[in-house]
């Protein structure tokens, strides 16, 4: 059984650019959530996808968008990058109706 | 809104002693709480959880206590081991996380 994987591990972008982060869910998990973790803070919920549909969203602007694919892998897209978008981005997969989430190692994004 | 708060950014204890990590919450609507542990360069891993129908849940060295009237939960680790050194997050079932407490267990 493979765990949650994310790519890339690190990324540097400049203000105004767009970025796509990728996540492969744990086998059998059809629910994926994305989080932003700024330095010294806890993970902040961005959104969740279940069976390829957005299933909940935190307090993030529309320039944060996502996709989930039939194989349950997913993407987080961020447009018009801002300096404050610099953070660790975590994805987590879970079984529907189960509170326990399984996190990937994260993608560290630096916006210059 | 900070539904889940961890007011202690760090805690240092001696190996073999008890570690107590605290968490407060504001919204009683979410009645399931989880603790996650995070090592550097890794994602958080699930540690233990508790639902509001219980006031205690134990798993080996880890025990979580829930005080609903005070809207407070705590994680007890006994005995603490150096390998427990990590950042601990509490979270509710609305996917709200606290800011974390960095635990350091000294040999």
C-alpha cells in the first residue's frame, strides 16, 4: 500500500506566475484535502474534493483552484502568485466519512 | 476564526516524565478531535482521536482527555521518549488545526 505522495518537493516562483502542485492519494482513498501551512502556523484548510467534485472550501480566494482525477490523484492550482503564498502545501487523503487524514510530505513553495 | 487554539508554542520535558499538550476550542458543533504529530520534512501523521461521547481515549503511552464544559482537550504522553520530539497539532472534524506545540524530550 503506497502512502500519499506529492510533487514537486520544492518550487520557486515569482509574483504573478501560476503554479500547479500534484498529489497522489493513498490507495482506496477517494477524498483529498489541500492545506496551506505558513511558517509557525498550523495547516489551513483550502478545499476538499470527493469523487472529482469540490466538497468544501476554506477561506481562500478563487485564484486557488483544484482538480481531482478518476484515479483520485489531484492538483492544486494557484494563479497570480503573491509573496504571502510562500508556504508548505500539504495534501491529505481519507476515506469518505472518516475523520482521519493521511498526509503527504508537502510541497514547499517560495514566491519571490 | 480560530476554532482550535494551541496557546503553548513549545514544551520541553525530561525523558521518562509526562508531557501534557493542551488545546482549546470555540465551536461545540464539531464534536470530534484529532491529534497529529509532525516531524521535520514529513507530513503530519495521525496519533489519536476522541469523540464528544467520551471524555478519555487511551492508546498505549498516549491519552487524550476531553473537557466539554471547558471546551478543552489535552494529550498526555507517559512516559515521554526522545523520539516523541515533534510538533503536535490538534484538529477538529471541520478540518481546523491549531498552530501546533513543539515538544522537545530531553534524554
